[in-house]
């Protein structure tokens, strides 16, 4: 008999202290999930998360680790092993955003962009595969522009498109363990830091969105939580869900 779908009890959220990652960490923590929020170097953001309403230091914690490096991934793996029971939900949210035309991108910049936004996601997932519980979930945070493309974002778009392919393939690979793998693809997201764009650019972007509203970090976090909960999305795997206001 197939076990009944359950909600996640333990989650890892990479890039978990700012933006979409912060909103996801807090949404999960508020739902009673033990959250391990990983961040690269912004200690102030980690401290703000730890003092936010809904965060419970008795079961939730932050861990500083550069996940683009083997040493950082070892730190994360050790932190997960410290908590009994493994991980029910892995949210691959960390990455970098440095738009530039391809013609102005050096070889190292291209390598770094692909490594941070795609290769490191694969390596983090591989590092935690043995610690993921059967019946658990992996949710990757991609980008809506992976389907549409955008000038000045060639490297970023290529990496995020690769993340969608990674999702489809890994979903089939982990299906025998009933582990679901999906991607959330946000559009233009307003985070706790706002949306730092010149007014004409902001107006043009807003006019292009059918719902005439920008996406919030909470909008994205709620879809991540939905995909992470087998009671709600137990038959969804290998999919990309756009959260972009209808673009």
C-alpha cells in the first residue's frame, strides 16, 4: 500500500535569508516546518530573519555557506546530518543576477554565471540526495525569462533554462523514491527591498503584465510551499509553474 502523502517536516532553503528565499523560509517556519536557511555572507539578513515573526529558533536555524564551493556544500551536508530524519523538502533558490550583453561578458563571467545559477544547484542536490526522504520534494526556483528570453540576460537565461531541463530529468530519476521535482518560474518580483527600477522602465514592465501587478516574494513562496507539500501536489512532478502575472 502506498503511504499517505504528508507535509514536509524538515526543509532546506538555499539563499534562504533574502527575497524569495526569505519569504519561503518564513512561510515554511510559520507552518511548523523545521527550516535550515542557507546564506552566503549577509549576516545582517540572517539576523533579521531569525528575529522575524513566525521564525522559531527552537527548530529553525540559519547556516552560512558558499554553496558554489565544495567546502560550502560540505558545511551544508554536515548541518543537515546534524538534524535527525534528513530533509523532506529542498528548495534550490540561491543564485546570482548580473545582467550584461553577451558581447560584454568575459569567459570567466560566463563561467561564473552558469556555475552559480545551474551547476551549483546540481551539485547541492547531488550532495543531499542521500539525505532526502522518500516521498519528499525538490523545488527549484527558476525564472520566467527562461522561456521568453531577454536582451542583456543571455547567460542568466541559459542557466535558468538548463534548470528546467534538470527538473524534468531528475523528476524521472527520483520517481522510484516518490521524490517529486518541480520548478517555480517567477516573473518580475518585488522583494522586501522593493523594485529598484527607473519609473519609465517600471511603467513599461507593468504595462506588459496582463494582471497589471508585479509578483511579490510571498506569491512565489506560496507556490513553493504548495509544491513541497505532497498532500497538495502529490501528482505533480517534472513541471515548471510560472508565477508571472500572465506574461
